[in-house]
C-alpha cells in the first residue's frame, strides 16, 4: 500500500517536485500551495487524511508548530544543509561571477555559510547575512536585501523564502532562490516516508487490555467495547476479560476518552488496565501490573518503557454534539449528517491505521448496522466528501468490497 504524503510548499517548489515525483516508489503526494510560510498554520488544519506531512522548508514548519502537535501523524521538513548552500554558491559563481562579499543571504542557520566557506578556503570573504527569525515580518527580510542593493553594497540577493523572492522582484532587486537540489528533496521525502512507516509500525504493535468487573458483562456489551478499539476479546475468568488490540487503536481510545463510553455501557463499576510491549508476553505482563493501580470506573496503562500512565479518562468526551467549524457546518448541512456522527467519523479516520478503509471497518467502529454505515458513506460519496478508490475480494464468492477514502479534513 502506498504511503500518502501531504506536501506543503510554494508554487515554484511544487512545480519542481512534480517533475520527478515519479521517481518515488510506493508513494502518493497530495499538494498544498501556500503564498507565504505563515499560511502553513491554516493549511495544516485542513489537510485531508494522509500518513505524514512534509514541509518544503523549516520556516512554514515553525509557523505551523502548534497545529502540527494536534495531528495524529508525524511531520517532517526539508532541511537546509551545506549541500544546498554549496549548490547555490557554485551556481552564482559560475553563472554570474559575483564575489561572495557582494551577496546578501537570508537563512535559518548562518553557521552553514561559515562552514562551507571554511571548507573551500574562502573564510576571509563573507556575504551579508540575515538569520531568519519567525517573528520577522517578511517585508523586513525583503528590506534587508533591498537596502543593501540600493546602497550599492551588494549585487545579488539570495533568499530562502519564496514570498521574499517575489517581493524583491517587484522592487527590481536582482534575486535568486536558494537552490534545493533534486537529491536533497528526494532524500527529505524518503525521510518523511520512513517516519510514516515507523509511526505505522509503532501503532500496529500489540496492546493487551483487561476489564475487571464484579459480575458478568454481556456478550453484546463486550462486542461493542471491542469494536471501538478493533479488538478481539476472551473471558479470562468469570469477571475478567482480555482484549487484544494495537497500540494505535488503544492510544486513540485513551486520548479521545472513548473509554468513558465503556463506563456508560456497563451498569456496574469496572476497572480497565492496558499494557504495551515489544511482545505479547511483555504487553500482557504490563497490563497485569497496571491492574492493581486501577480504581472503579478508571483506567491505567503501562507502556513498553514501564511508565505508568493514568488515570483515564481525564478529559471531557470528544464526541461533539454541536460544531462551530464552518467547514464541518457546511458538510453537516450538505449531507444531513448530525455533528455527533461527523465527530465519530473523524475519530474513526484518526484511529484507523490506513487512509483507505471499507464499509465494514467503519461499521465495526461506529457500532451501527451495515445499512446505516452504507447510508452514511453514500451521503459522503454523493457530496464528494468520500470516494471509492478500489475494491478488495477477501472471499472467492460474493461481491467485492469497495475501498473508500475521505476527501475532507479529519484532523
């Protein structure tokens, strides 16, 4: 299955990337263009389901830092290194023959310039440098270059910010962009892909859960509980039940307080303990070790670092009965889906291990009938908020199952 990467960059960066994106194996890129790095914050809030977010530079990554922290997936940015500096300086030297001291350069880490110049024996010559600070207005960065050029001190500006490049062009200041090499961009995307695979691997690791009660829990309730974390369950003894799931599913249940709904399903007090581990044996032992710490209608977790976390739930339940987000309001209006159902669908998207899913996956998570699930999906598909991207045939007989993906922001 392909790794899906959301790429945030300027129009110029994305146009260049499209020229060689075909060289990326088992990778699918979704493009999001910003006019200014500041725009990255809002773009991140509206990306569609994917496996990792990739930024074309450190500045948009820094601006979007708070929004990134709320994502259930990793993020990565293209780092500016000595290779980028060397490529840019060589291009200037061979194409324009401009001495280093007649250059003005803005970049996140000025030490990179010093390292390159020392390596090639030009430590006596130095360009005019501006260390980019996220608190700067982009106009300030442009004025740094413009004032040096208009004062006759420099002959060329080199900028790391695409918006500054266009501003300087408007000011009639000779300017070029910092040149990200093709190999550097491909390496950055491969690093992002590795982060996504690592996150998938971690979330797919086994998690063991125990529910302890003082009387028998019905099969119907156990099935509903298991469905919310996509688990199998077995009774360990009369009042102790074991659930086998993945760390990703359990983590979402804990972080979004899905387990609070479990307490509502069971009419008598229960205790919940989870264990993570590198093996089933270790996860089982961690769950057993967590159980003595649990009080009635609460949960504790011992992870694979032997850290005891809890008690859960510690926040209000995340299923929203109303929404003020304009985009979600529009989706609810178009599809006639309730905010509560939309919230549950978004939680499903966050917890599901893949961008793609089947009606059965959603049915198990929502704990509703197949007909209800298909009705919800039809509304989303009819209005362009989900789409069929393939089908699978898990049995030799019967109709193949449609494979879906969401086409609206769920993070």
